[in-house]
């Protein structure tokens, strides 16, 4: 009769080093606070943080809504890298896990940051809505769209506004007016849309300076950290080609005018 040895692994003891600071209490010092937790199978950072808050410190601040990588509210630095906490398994991380708020956004408290104001400002800066053609015909028959084009627009729409690409971007961290990969993705989405009345020259005026397309210095951190795998490099290359074409057209003697200095701010 054969005997089998069943090995039961001892759960890991995880150490969470969590950034703590409340900007509403400026007398307090920003610090890292340690919490210990026994790892469970399929534990995500969402589960771990909720257990810490329920069992050890009810004052810990962090954001979650959907728990399924859709709402974009749980972005944070995980051992220095921007990630979504709700779809990050602790099993993929070492025993010591450092959690910090995303940089480049206003801190609300601990791990919670205000991405909403940043994304609203960016949306207003690039006017990320369909600019309709004149005259507007409210009962016009809906026009068919090529399937490949619809797919390209859909790719741009998959952004969940988590802010990971902004936090992972060296330029966005030093220039709060830079629209970042999320903004460039948004611009490419509307520039491709045949329903949008804006011409390339219109777009050139909006995004062809140091806060737009030509602000990117090619670090590509955005592409590495986007949790939704958006084709950010493709979007960027598309925009740059379009804007260079528009800029060169402006430089021609028969063009609509002198090109602006791509490095100048608006
Ligand atoms: Fe997040 Fe990706 Fe959208 Fe950036 S482009 S906000 S990383 S989903
Ligand atoms: Fe919604 Fe993580 S909780 S994306």
C-alpha cells in the first residue's frame, strides 16, 4: 500500500509598509506605517487593505468601488510601481509590500488621491467631446461606421482613468499641465472620429506644444504600467505623425500660416 505525503504550506506573513499622511492635519509628519497580515489564497491588495482597515486601523484611507479593474479608483504605487490594487494578487509580490499614493495627483489622505480633478482639467484642456458639424441636424439618419475604425475608437475608450500612466510618467510628474498618455489617448480617439468637426489645424493649435504631443520625451513608462494594456505607443505615434504633417503644412509658403514652436507653452 502506497503512502502519500500531503504538504501543507505555511501561509506567508506579509508586512505592509503603508504611507500615512493627512493633509488636513499638516502638523503630522508623512511616514510609513507597518501592518502584518497572514496571506490567504488568492488574496488581492484590495482584500488585504480592507482586512487591515477592519482589524487593525479604521482610519486608513484608500479608494475602491468596482473591485474588478473597471472604475479606476484603486491606483497606487505598489513597491514603487503604479498598479491597480484590486487586481494585484499578493502572491505575485514579495513578503514586504510598500504601498504609497500615486504621485502627480493631489493627496486626499494616506493612499487616496484626487484623480477626478486632474482628469476633468485634462478633458477641458483638450475639449474631449465631439464637436458637431454645422448645421446640426437632429433627425439626421445615423451613418454607418467602418468596423476597423469603430474598433480603433473603442480601443481609446477602454481607458478607465486610473491615473497609473500619469503617475508613471516623468514629464507629468514635473509638469502638471502636460496631458500625459491618458490625454494623448483621448485626443487620438477624437481625432480619428469622422463625426468630430475639428480639422488637423484645429488640433495643432490645441495639442502641439510642450503640454501636448511634443511634451513627451519618450520615456514610455505609461505603456509599461497601463493596467488595461491600451496601445498608448500607437496612439502617440499616430498623433505625432498627424501633428508633424499639420505643422509642416503650416510652414509651406502656401500653408495657412507660420508653425508654432513645438516646445513653447500655450
Ligand atoms: Fe489608466 Fe491606461 Fe487610462 Fe492611463 S491610459 S489612465 S494607465 S487605463
Ligand atoms: Fe475599481 Fe480597482 S476598485 S479599478
